[in-house]
C-alpha cells in the first residue's frame, strides 16, 4: 500500500522564456540542446497567430467574393481556410 505520487508544479513563463532553448535533460544546461523540442515549442506558440491571420485574410476575401459575386475569390477563401 506504499503508493508514491509524482508531484508536479505549474509555472508560468514569460515571453522570453517561451523562446529559450530546451535541453535534453530539463534543468541540466550541460546536457545539450534538444532541437526538436525547442522548435516544436516555438511553433506551438507562433502557429496559432499565423492561422488567425490566414482566417482573417480569408474572411476579407470572402467578403469581396460576396460583393463581386465571383467564383475565384470564393475558391481562394476556401483554400485560405483550409490552410489555416
């Protein structure tokens, strides 16, 4: 009945800390930089803004498609929303 529980602690990061390098062994700066984790961490922070920009740009083009009643802006709106 001797169960052990891992205790985790939630921390908030500043903007500068979001873009710091991640290490193979967290907390050990001598373990080397883990490039995959570093770039995945940066992408999860930046890609939502890229997606939001694509959605807004697609909405503007969609509005123009309604105004000019053309098929090509409607296709462009669909492609932008698919990319987002």
